[in-house]
C-alpha cells in the first residue's frame, strides 16, 4: 500500500537558501489560462468581481498568516495580480512558500464559492524578482499602480487597429502587403 508522503505547508521545514532571504520581492500571479475572471478595468481602475474581492481579501490576510512579512503595493487585474512583499530578516518562509499559500487558500475559497472543488484558479508558476534598492522599489510600485491604465490603453489599441496605425504601434504583419509598404 502506498502512503502519502506530502505534509501540510504549516508542517514543512522552513526554506533554506536564497529563496528564504529577507528583502523586497515583486511578483505576478496569473489566472489559469490567463482567463479574465478577477474584474474589469474601467477609467477609475479595476472593479473587482466576486472572485477578485476574494483574492483581495486573501492578499490582506497574508500578513496574519505570515507575521514576518509586510505587504506593499498591490493591484488586481482581470487576469493576474501584481504585488510587492517585504520579508523580514529571520522569517522562516521565503517568497515561494508565501505565494503557494496565497494561491492555495484563495483557490480553495473561490472553488468553495463557485461550488467547483478542485478547479484550477492560478497558473502553477509565478513571476518573482527581488528588488535590490529604492530605485527598483519605486519603479515596481509605479508599474503596479499604472497597470490598470496600461491594460485599458492596450485593450483600446487591440480593439481599434486604426488608432494603432496612427500611434505608430501598428504591426506591419497585420496589414495587407500593399498597405504595409506605406508605413
């Protein structure tokens, strides 16, 4: 008989190595298949859906689960979240464990609300990078806070090829060959 060798996250040993280092981390977590389920971007920012509100609640709860972290900038996008977490010196868990816990708890809650146990909510992988100095931090905070406006502008250009052509962002491969020569 095969036994389960997996242990719950809380019972695992603290991470060692560079993953458990103290510091500031930028991350992006994408929804499964990059489905736009978390909200809608409007002129005033992102309006979260019920799923998005659940994700935001779990973001704010992270510092209760991990008292050795500080939450910084965060934004919810239709298909992903961006955030910055500061891990204090001596914290027992690294960024990977923190993000795994976030994805697990929020996915469980979303599936409970939708009555869809076991459905994939998040992509398994996530993007992360350590922020080395104040300039990195400021750059990523700006990136996070302006993400809804970039999404809205990008959507407008995707939906209206004429505006892309006028702005110079139009892709020549999309144009018929007789028009591409003019640009």
